[in-house]
C-alpha cells in the first residue's frame, strides 16, 4: 500500500497557503484532483442560491402546524371552527381528517410508525396536532392560535433511566399488545470472552458516560413545497431532503401515489448534518394540504419547531468499562447502553443495526475482547435519533472509548498519547478484524498521532502546563484518536427500510466533449458539484468546468440512498469513478474503430487514447464522443453514444481516522472554558479537493466545540423541551472557536476505486472527546476524573468543586 | 416580544425617528445620554469609556455587534429584563432617569426605575428621554459578566464603581449584580467600604455580602449555589479593577 | 400602510401590514430571496442587511421602521457585473459551504471593511459574532474577509445596481467558475 506523509497544511494561524495535493501527483496534470474553487459558489455569493423557502409557485398557500404544549396527554377534542373562519384560512386539517384518508400514521425509517397528526394521544412536547393552510404565512400563524384543543394530561416519562420501570407510563399504547416502553435489545462482540478477560485484568476503569441529546440545527430549517396535479395524479415535492430517492419510495408507500407520479426535488439545502434524512409530518402535511386545496402548499418550520420536533441525535447513557494490564496494554472494553429514542422510533439505521455502527466502539486499538449491549426505549420526547454527523452512532462510540482510554491513562499515570500509541492497531495488521465484526480497511495510526503531536508542540505544551499548574492555573491538553466506519454500505448487510445502500451514477459525454454526470446523493453544502466533477475529470481527463453535476431531483438522477453517514464520496464517489472508467473503456473501442486499430493497441493519457508507441496518433475524448454520435462505423456491441451508468455496491465500509489535540484554559473562579488551540490531523484516504476537505473538517470541529461546551436539548420534569430556541440551544460563534490547525496523512482505502474514505463527519466525531479530555485534564489537579458534556461554566465549576453531575 | 407573539400591541409608535434623543453630552459634571442612543454608539464613544469604563466593559458583552447597532439604552432599561446589563451599570454609576409625560418631566434615581421584572416607573403615557450620570474626580468602574456563549444573556454579572478622596479612601462606592434577583445595589457592602481605603480584605468581605444579598433562581444557566458563588467572585473582581482604574484616573 | 425605501439603489414603495418584518418584506414582497431567515429570536444573523450602511438583523426590524432608509442586500453587493471583493474572497477562501449564512456574513464583512479596511482576526470574529455558521467553523470566513481586505476594489465609489427582481436565479457566467 502506498502512503505519503506530508508536511502539515495551515500550521500557522496565518493559514491560507494551500499545498498541492500529494495524491494528485504530477503537477502538470491539467485537471482532476486538487484544490479547486467550488463550482456552486458563484450563485451563492450573489444571493442566488435556490432554497426551498425561496420558491414561490403561482397560487401557493402557506401551511403552519399547531403543536402540543404538553408532553403526554390524551387528546379529548380539537375544535377548528374559529380557525377556519379566520380571514385568509383555506383549510384546517386534523388527525381525524387524516384518519379518514388513512394518513394519520406514517412508517418511520426504523419499522415503527409515527403520527402525522395526533389522533389518540400526544406523546411529546411539540407534537403535530393540526395543520392550517392559509393565503400567507401570517394568516396561517394567526389561525393556529384559534384552534381549540382539549387535553387530558397524563404523567410524562422523561427520565430514560426509568423507562423500563414497571410503573412507568406506557407511551406507545397505540401498538398492539404494548405493555412497556422497550424498543429493542441489540448486542455485538462476545460477552463471555470479554467478561473472562476483564476477570483476569490488572486494572479496570469504569464510568457512566452520558452523551446528551443534541440537535443538528442546520441554519435552514426543514420545509417543503408540495404541488399536486389532480389531473395527472402527479406530485412534485420540493423538499429539504438529504435523501430524495428514499423519500420518494416512502411517499409512494405512505400516500399511495404511484412512484412514477412522484417527483422529489431537493434544491439547495442550507445545511443538513443528518437533520434532513428523516421524513417529517410537515412534509406529508404539505402534500395533503396540496391535495385537499388543489393548490401548491408551502410549509416551512420555525426554528423552535425545528429544535423541538425534528430529528435529534445521541441521548445515550453508556456504562463503560475498560480493562488493561498494569503496564498499559489495553485488553478489552465493554459497555451497556440505554438509548433514548423518544416517542417514535424514527431513527434511520440499517435494519440489522438498530444502534447503528456503535460497535465501532473498540476504537483504534488492538484488543483481545469487546462486548456492547444497547437497549432502546421510548420516552415522551421528540422522536429521531439518527441525526448529526455521524448519523450512525459512531460519535457516541468514539466518545466512549476515547474518554475511557483517557481515564485509564490517568489511572496508570501514563501519558495519554503514549498509552494510545502503545495500543494502536499496527499498519501490518490491516485489514484488521476487530472483535465486534468490522474489517478495518487500512490505517497508519501512529504516524497521524505523531504528526498531530508535532504540530501541537506536545512536549512544550506539557511543560507549559506544569508551570501553570504550579501557579494554580488550570490548563488542559486533551487527545482523541478516532477511527470511523463510513460509507454504508454493502447491500447484503445494509438497507434502510428494505432499500439496499447502493448508489447509482450516470455519465453522458455530449458530442462536443462536455459531460453531465447524474448522481443520487444530495449536497447540503459539501460541494458535490465540484468534487464529483473532479472525480470524473480525473478519470476521463476533461476539465471539471466542462462537467455538469446533476443531483437532488428524482426525475433527473439514478436511484440511491442519499447523503449522510459520510457516504457520498465512499459510495457515490466510487460509483462516479467507475462510471467514468466505463466511459473511458467504451471510448477505447470507439477510438480503435476511428483509428482503424485494435483496442488493446491503444494507451490512455488524460483525455485521450493514442496508439502505443506513437503518441501523435490518437483521439481525444471529444473527438471520440463526436465519432460515437456521428457516422463512425461502430464495433460490434458498442452503441452510438458515449454514455454509461453503474450502481455501486460497496464491498466494505471505509475507515477514516484522525488524531486530534485540544488545548483549553479554565477560569477557576467562573468555570469558563476557553478552547485556545485545536490541532486536527485527518486521514481520509485519497484527497480529491483539499480545500473542501479542510472545510468539512473545520465545520465538524466547530460542531465539537458546540457539543462539548454548550449544546443540549433538555427537558423539565413535565417533559417541556427547554432547548427550543437559539437563545437556549446555543451554537458556537466565531468567538468560541480557535483558528483551527489542520494536517493530514494519506492512507488510501484499498477497496475503494480511488482510495477515498469520506470525511464529512470525521471532525464532529473526533473533536468532542478531545475537548472534554482537555477539560478533565485541566481539572485533574482538583481530583476530577470525568465530567459529562456540555461543559458549561456552571457544570465545570460544579465539577471543580467535586460535584460533577450527569446532565440527565 | 411581538415576533414571539408574546405581545400584540394595538398601537405601535416608532420612536426611531426621534433623533433628538440620540445624544451623548457633557454638561459640567453631568454626562447626559439620550434614551435613543444605540449600544454601538455608547461602545464607540471615547468620552464615555474614559469617564465610565464600566460602560464599555458592559457594552462589549451585551448581545452582539449587529444587535448593538439597533438596541438603545432606553429600550434596554425600559424592557427591564432581569438579565439586562445596563440597569446594573446605570445603578452603580448612581445615574438618574429623565422621564417625560403629558404633565412634564420628572427625574428619578435609577435605583427607583425598576419595579420588578419587565416593569418600570415609566407610565403608559410617558417616555424615558435620557439618563444622567454624575462625573466624579478620581473615579473608576468595572463590569464583568459570565455567559455561556458570546451574545448570551448573563448567567451572573457584577458592576462596581468608586470615587476616591484625596487621602485615597473610598468617597463613594457602589456594587450591583445582574440576573440574580437583586433590587438596587448591594448597600450593605457599600456602607462597609465607604470611607475606607480599598483593600483586598474589604473586597473579599464585600463579595461575601453580595453573595448573601442576592436571590438567584436556578435555570438552564446554572444552579443557585453557582450563581451565589459568581456574585461573590465577580464582585471581588470588579472592585479590584475599579480600584485600579480609580487610582489611575486623571479626571478631575 | 404605505412604505418607501431605497433597496440596492432602487426606490420601492408598497402597501403592507404594519406588523410585517423587514426580512419578510424583502423576501416575500420584493422577492429578493438572498436574505435568509433562520431563527425566531434574533440570534442567527442569516437575515442581516445593511440599513444606511450598518448591519442590522432584518428579522428584528419592522418593514415600517425601514421607511425612508437605504437598504442593501446581498443582491446589491456586486457593482455592475463586478463582484465585491468580499464575494470574491468568500469564493477564494472557501468561506461558504451551504451558503445559507453567507449573504449576512458578506454584508457584515462589507460594513466592517468600509469602517476598518484592515481588520485583524479578532476584529473580524467580533464583527460576525452575532451570526451563526453551521458549516465552516468560521476560520475560512475570517480568511475570506482578509482576502477582501487585501484586494480592495479599484473604485470604491461604484454604485450597487441590483434592484429588486422577480427572478429565482440567474445563470452563472462560465468564466467565473474557476479563477
Ligand atoms: C439576541 C439578543 C441578545 C441580547 N443580549 C443582551 C444582553 O446580553 N444583555 C442586555 O442587556 N441586553 C441584551 N439584549 C437586549 C438588547 O440590548 C436591546 O437593547 C433591547 O432588546 C432593547 O432594544 P431596543 O432599544 O430596540 O428597544 P425596543 O425593543 O424598541 O423596546 C423595548 C421596550 O422598551 C420600550 N421603550 C423603548 N424605548 C423607550 C423609551 N425611550 N421610553 C419608554 N419606553 C421605551 C418599548 O416600548 C418596548 O416595550 C439582547 C437582545 C437580543 C435581540
Ligand atoms: S432570522 Fe435569525 S437573527 Fe434574524
Ligand atoms: S455556510 Fe452553511 S451556515 Fe454558513
């Protein structure tokens, strides 16, 4: 395997120098991989992005949802008469109305059902009760206040630890035979083997580690414009969706509209982070509204609706244990997890894996044994559980193992970097079968760890810390080394509601040599229009600006499961590379016909097939395309175009990794944490556009600061959501984050056509443990060994006083 | 309030066009600040930051620059949010409020201005027109706020102001707290410090008194014990800083 | 009620409900959809526009309060066909990903540079601290603004000219895709 170490980019604060991409190799190649300004930017900087809310169709109405002010109650009555009488109101839809249409409930992405509008009970604060459709947004919201609802309040279940108590209120009495709040038990690894290793270990560190409920909160909230054409029986749905094809199939099932009559368009998306994977009642209601009124209906949620009702993430209470020898060989890890899924199980995990890929919790270490058990339960909280990079619970897994390893280092009095290095899976062990069933594709962990220590000036930082500690100042250095499993995934193992997780791609070369590539994944800011053009460019040698990338419209693109779980590059990226190679091969046959030679006598150089040994005789791709569409006599079995399509079924997942170091200062008097420095070394395999990769990493690091320091969706005892606005659900600003220091190594994936592994979620996954480890390190002179997120001033101060408490 | 549908006024009068209420004027030993003076203007005023550094301390941490471009001192005081910062600032500076109504103008000390959360001494048919601050020689002031994130309202904040006599003792001293349910200033501590020379022991004692005097409630920003601790910690910090500034002050 | 204001150099007059927020007036009435909306509590800054040259949150200003004022939105940033250095800087330094916060960020940057042509990192971060970006982690936004500071436009008194339009999006000249 080839690996290339590079000097870190942007080590200094001044930062903006951009080294050539090592993976791209020779600098004289005109196109392909490398730093390239984004093709989508010109429209965005002019304010010409096309987001769902920017759409105004002729005759369009506006919908607004009435939501429950209580967490658990029987619905006694919903009176809509006053709302209907309000000027400008066209329709008011209730759960009863939907019942008549068979649409009161919809299937979730996890084989459960979710109420579109409540009929029997409300089960969380913010649940959908009624839908008002009016001439404008103000009138619709005015009318909401006129809907009279009578509730019969039930005791709410908000404490996940009490969900399985015998006297806990049963939330899902709508499900046949339900007498408790249990959803699933799931385990991975070998329990007996793990317990045996623990029994003979010198040292065991145990800790309850909570990953509180957070919300991805993209800047654009969720929304849709539904346009139903009663004559054609056809639905066009403009939607904030990260997975338009999967949504179309589900809409066909839910609404009973034939799939070929449904077109889903995801225009520009103002950030997703997992929030726009699920299907929300609002989307269905916009469709129903349009069917009922015969006019297009827009539904765009408020921020409070977004935070209170759409897909949250995490909410894992993890009982973790790690076992080691006294000289620091890590032996085994085990955990029991209680997972709060809210009132409906609407997470989007592959069917076989109800806890996603949590079993990657063995991390980057060579262990003898591992076992995890996850129990999912219902509570009176908003449903979901998929969202927020990483969608598949890798975030929780990495946080657990990296916190435990740090605690172990503290216990053994071994430097946390040193302990990690001693236990890494070694390069010659790849492909590495871990103890819970994964096969890690490739890795060179120590090299990444050492690079990040070098950028950080690790030894110097430890010296500075010692001096500060002597003066009573609290400075902390935190490390996190993560391995992710992304790019879901092989069809034989992975599906979402029965849809295999493969992705299609189609490439057409027009007669003049310009191209259009159609992909099934959807950008929410990741720059697909640029990256995918670059992948094609690299393979067939026409410049990226000559390649149009079409995405986000089910009528225009091949089937595929969408963008989440960092799967775009690993899955669709592979599909695009392969479809380009298919076109290249086809071009070879056509070129051979044009040159009157045999295909095997031709050699490829970027953009051109030429005769081996005589480079002056050849055909460019444009010439070949013209030939294909022209009058060239085509060989047997080659049809008259230069197009191809593929569906890529990944043979395995990819395993990006990274080494992060965080430096914090804590004000002992106030508990206020300042993230002073953050060093991130990422290895995502082959780097297509380093600028975009760096951007993905930066965004994830800021996410990490948010989760570590301030983000939490809390509930009071009545089940009221306390995180329903940006005043209470805090997102870091430019003032809370440092100037990121990034570096990279390149360890290509051996099974991916271009060796790329995906990077979209790496930093969100990897950064929270580094920050929390740094804070605990800062507080360690005060005897602190663990604290849970969020590390708000109040919580840090309490920890410093020996009163650290879990957030839930 | 309107946007959150918490209020639906029948009449809304835009006073943004009352540009004559947007001023910062020095009249002898009084600084007059018009009610429509924007946060951004206060923050940028060299005169204000020289005379009353507490104002710049506070303005730097009120909301964010874009909000500060619109928000006014009058709006802040009249909104009377319990976590609002300028009330504490105005109180410790011993400011007074000029209120104008159909029956003319009245002037009341800022400590009587607030009458509970979201309630002030300004009647329905009155307008706050200006805030007046006494300028004193050898004075110093400071403000410190702990927040969960830049732009957030205070978990707790404290302000202090003092003026020094020729012998270096504190002629007058004032301490106030934001967001901890304290009406007015910490008079008990003020009485203790007045007439004495600034010292760390006194500041520590003042911190203790401040923590006792306040009445915080637990919320998402923090529990009661933490807020009391901050009242203590921040009171000490602002007193120290105000003392240094008073000693360095040239203003006579 | 009737209101009139200048938007990106063009006079506009409309009859509106007094309670209509400036952001909704700009988006729904003038159909300038580059100004976004992202929260209910004046915290996110995706709605920032320049009012008499000063960045304000247009969700926190009633349209009626903008009567008689000069409003500049992202559509008015480019002068003629020429992008503002701030727009160019955001493209050069990858200051945007999903683009949702970008108009507000660029307008604040423009106002900052008008006042302070050579801001340091701290001043830039402070200036945008009332605006949230979920995608970029801010560092590239800071670099973008610095890029703009280092590449001031040749004639600084060019007038912005993009008035209100009915268009959804215009076509993008190919030569600007790569520079
Ligand atoms: C996101 C955000 C964060 C904030 N953070 C902070 C913070 O950390 N600390 C802080 O102190 N403040 C904070 N604020 C408040 C901000 O400082 C504003 O000053 C405050 O909202 C008042 O705004 P305004 O001047 O526009 O007053 P308005 O909103 O126009 O008025 C507020 C109230 O006062 C009345 N009023 C206004 N002027 C007068 C007058 N002259 N006479 C009589 N009545 C009057 C109005 O009728 C109204 O009832 C924040 C605001 C926002 C939006
Ligand atoms: S929309 Fe969020 S601040 Fe204006
Ligand atoms: S670019 Fe997406 S929010 Fe800033």
